[in-house]
C-alpha cells in the first residue's frame, strides 16, 4: 500500500501550509526530511503531487485527490481514536442486555433510567428476543449481560448476585384456594395454570412441579403479564409470579398466596462472560444493577 496515514498527513500539511517550510514545522520534522519523504511518495505513486514553480508548491490533480482522501481519512482516524479513548476510560460504550423472564421488564426500566442519567454516553440495548434464552445468547456472544435466576454450570460465566424474590400463586378472590394461608404444589395439579412460557421453559414447572411428579391439568401460554392478571381476575386460571409483580394486584379482586409453607424463592444474578479485563463502563453497570435491583412490589 503506497498511501498510509503518515503520507496523508504529509501531503495535507504541505497543501494547507502552502509549502515545505511551514509544513515541516507543523509535522515537527526537518525540511530536508519532509522533501525526501515527498519524493519517495511521488516515486511510489509514479506521479507528482506538487509542481515546484518559482519556490512555490503547486498541487496537481493527483495531489488534490490525495488531499481529499487525507481530510476524510484523518477525520475518521481522529474520531476513532477519541472513541477508543472514551471506551478505555469507561465513559462511553454499548451494553447488550436481556433477561430470563419477561416480568423483569417491570423493574428494569427504572434502573436503566437512573444509570442513563449517571452515564449518558453508555448505550444499553435491550434484546427482548433473547428473553427466553438469555444465557444461551450470552454464551453465543450476542449479549454482554444476561439477568438470570438459574445458576449455570459453566466456568465461562461470571455471576453478580442481585436480589432474592419469592414466587406466589395469584388467584381470584372467589377461587377455592383464595382463603388458604399457603398452598401445596400438589393442589395445583387440577388447576388451569397461566404462564409466560411453555412448561418445558417455565422455571416453576421444571423446578417445583416436575420434581414433585405434578402435571397441571391444563395450561396456557400468555406472554403479557397484564393479560395473565385479567384472566386470573376473571377466575379463568391461576398464575405463579414473583412477589414484586403480584403484590399490587391483591387489592384488585385477587389474592397472592405462598407456595408451600417455606415458600419458593429464587436468587437473581447478572451473568457475564469471564474475561481478563471487563470494560469499566460495564463494571459500572453491574454495580448499578447490584445497588438498585431490589424490586419493590407493583402498586397497580
């Protein structure tokens, strides 16, 4: 390659400074060295870039082409260097994020809003499409942070503990279980269970019902939390969701009941891939998640 950044700087300086003398001062080299470098460049390109007319440097059409290229390329190089500098000191970057559960999007926006005010040059991109398979997307390199509630058996994944929550059964006030202090998993065998995901992807089914040998008599997949709540309110099914999701609905014709005397609790984590050096802006985001991710019950 005959043209490099140094050559572009040389030609642009000679043109903008109208000669070798001031261009050499600008580039902090001697006049003889600059003249030698220009001759070498013209030899490589096999065409003159400047004509020497009465001690003046008159640019040729080939030289004008190089100058146009130099202005464009050097501007891009300067912008890239500035972006890299900002990335290295943790003030600018992009974080690709998803969660294991759709209900996390109830509390996550408030955290993102606070983080965005503190770090306005860090863009957080939410990949809703990866919600059901957040850990897989992280391992595939499609995410930088995955919020999950199942501890993976993979040495490549690093976990930042966030918070613990409890799964509660949401039923209509007229439902027979509504007067219960707590319910046994076996009592759900004859219920119509409303879930965000299919049973094979549902943590409650896989971790609580299936080990107990319980299969719901009927189930429906409903992705929207609000739709699940309205169906429960109409006594058309029951749902198991996090305490911070369902508590606010108890005053609206429904009741939230613990599952088992001890309750069913989950630990949430922010999962990232292990690496020698975590970008500073990403570590700041993990710190913000840990500090702010104590979701409060919804109020309506």
